[in-house]
């Protein structure tokens, strides 16, 4: 059963806040260093425990709406409203932001979080991105 603190919020800002809180919990337990796949699995688990619907490794239609086997997959989609790209890299670079923006556009989800867990303080590894004006719904 989901706790009151993790209850499934309706507004996108509440959803992103819950994702960040869950990521901080995962980071405090694992610290920097593990593979992206470990962080992804733990974050998905934590969010599901909070009552969120979480899709993982979601294939992206990249060519005229077709899902082609070219390896493009969104790490997490939370509550059908937020794309989450998980990283465990030395530093975030503009290409990581471009990747998230592409995933947001191809999935038609205007809100995304880029989370790099390979940092000492997770607050330094989080980037929130918005594409368009549908970020408050």
C-alpha cells in the first residue's frame, strides 16, 4: 500500500517531485558507482512502491510512427506523464540533454528528467526539461 507521502499526485510538478525524492532515496542507498541498469531498476521499484505506474525500456517509434529495432528505448515513463532518462556517467553533456529531448518529442510527453546518479550529491545530477507549454497539466 502506498504511503500518504507517496500517494499518486495528479499534477506533473508533484510527479516530478516524487521522482526526484525517490531518486534521492535510491542514491542514498546505492551511492555513486553502480551501472545505469541498477539505478533504473531500483528507481522503478521505488516509484511503483509509491503507487505510480512505471513503464521501463519503452521502445520509441523513430521512423514515421514505426517501432523499428534500432535500440531506442526510454528508460522510464512515469504515470504516462514524465520521461526519465537514467545515467551513471562522469558528467552530463549536451548530447544527454538532446537525447532526452528527442525521447520526449518522439513519445509526445513534454516533461522529462535527466538523472545522473554518478555524482556525490544527487542534486548536482538532475536536469528537468520541458518541451512546449504543457508542463503544468
